[in-house]
């Protein structure tokens, strides 16, 4: 798969839904191996920056197998109500199972980030880790995240990014485009699937661009924090 093979708009969304449904059973294993377990740390940083308080209602959109939802729950001392939403039912089934095994209430809902089934302002914080890259319309999706967040609430987006130009970026791009797809396809037993990841990462907006988009979607005080030399970035904003 090359860059031009990741479609835009609704075709991207249906491709993502099918793809994540297919790789769901090995998704966690592939994440840990491909990131050297850094993904666990990145989500932990996101949860601690969101700082869920006891009694708060948090939505983790694009929850996948529910890892960030669990981190948010832990970060609140198990006192916040964390809801997960995703449009892939196989991923949601794994999230439910994981939460039940951990002795947590699994509040998982099948939903599309483009049209969330929630009223305005019902959540104290809304998060999405490694999911918004697949949105059919990034602006519409971020607007939806902001819409369901109460005024003064937080929106957090954790996403892969491309490091600044330099040697590290070159090495990283080599890993991302040449090595990662091979390992990912092997681990997930799904040939040709993991090329999706570099394609969507490389074309994703830069950190300042995403920050501007978030501000245009009704968020203020938007800031970001690069993680692991800019391999990932955490953007945070406050609902106006
Ligand atoms: C790379 S996984 C990330 C899962 C999880 N957040 C994590 O940190 O591992 C992306 C997830 O986003 C979901 N997703 C992508 N676009 C979506 C949309 N428009 N609405 C709901 N879920 C979506 C996919 O189904 C998939 O489970």
C-alpha cells in the first residue's frame, strides 16, 4: 500500500472500520511490540494530563480495546465514570472483556465519531488516542468531541506525529515505512494491513496545524506536548 491508497472521507472510515475489525484479536500485542511498550506510557501521560476527578464523566472516543479508558479510570482513583465509544464492534467486544476482567464497569457504546449519540456538554472530558487519524472528516470529528464536552471541560487528542526534520526523523521514517508494516502484518496475520499506519501518520496535520484546528472547533488554551521526540503528541484544549 502506498500513500495514495488510503482514501479520504467516508471511504477512509469504512476502510478503518473493516481494518480494525480484522486486526482486533492481535491489536494489543502488535501495539506493544511495535512501540516497545511506549504506547502504554503515552496513554498513561494522556490520562494524567486529563486528570479525571472523582465523580466526573469522561468519554474515551475511538476507545479500541479500551486501554486509555482503563488508564483514565485508574487516574481518577476509580472514582470517575469512564465511557468508551468506537465504531468497530470487534474492538468494543475486547474492550468490554478487558474492563470486566479488571473488575471495572464496561460502559462501551458503538458510535461513529462523526455523529456522537450524546447531548451537548454531557462529559467533563473527551479523549481520543490514535483514532482521529482515521476520521472521515477531522474537523467534524473534533467539533463533535467539543460539542459533547461541557463548557470548561477538557478535550485531549493523543496521536502519532512525524518528528522534526533530522537524523532521528529519517531513522523513524525508515522504521515506520519499511520495518513496522512487516512486523505488524506478521503479528496480526493480516498481510498488507499495517501499511495503513505509516500512510495515515505521514499525512496527518502537524502539531501546530492540529492545535489551530482544535481552536477553530471551539476549544481554547490549546497546547500540545511532544512525546518520545515527536513520535506522538498529546494535544489538550478547554471547551469554551
Ligand atoms: C488505532 S485504534 C486506537 C485504539 C485505542 N484508542 C488505543 O489507544 O489503542 C483506532 C480506533 O479508532 C476507531 N475509530 C476510527 N474512526 C472512528 C470513528 N469515526 N468513530 C468511532 N471510532 C473510530 C477504530 O475502530 C479503532 O478502534
